[in-house]
């Protein structure tokens, strides 16, 4: 990950903007009262993506190499897979 501006904007600002948009998407889904398995898994996927972005850009794990980069990804993937399995089995 480089810190070179893209279109004059730093990568951390782009990531922060993406986080705001994804938060607005999940808020809108909740306010509209949308539900069901596909919506639940979609919102879970958004949460995992947001967690990965925070870990990579704001916790600085994206610049690391090797084993140190994996704890946050594993921490997101394992509970995310378990929650997705629970949602799928409950429907």
C-alpha cells in the first residue's frame, strides 16, 4: 500500500469514504426493514469488509509481511464463517 494520492486524495481518505458509504448502506437496509438470508449475509459481508479495511489501513496491518498480517483477517473470517453458517442453518 502506498501513500501516493489518487486524484489528489490520500488512500486513507478514500478508505474512510468507503467506510462511510458502507455504513450508510447497512443503515439504509436496517431502516427499510429488509430481511432474509441473503440480506443478512450481505450485511455480514459488509461488516467483514469494513473490519478488513480498518485492520489494513488504520491499524497499519496492510504494510506488514508474513504472520503478523493474519491475526485480524483470521479473527474476521472464523467468526464470520460461523455466523454465516448459523444464519444459513436457521433458515
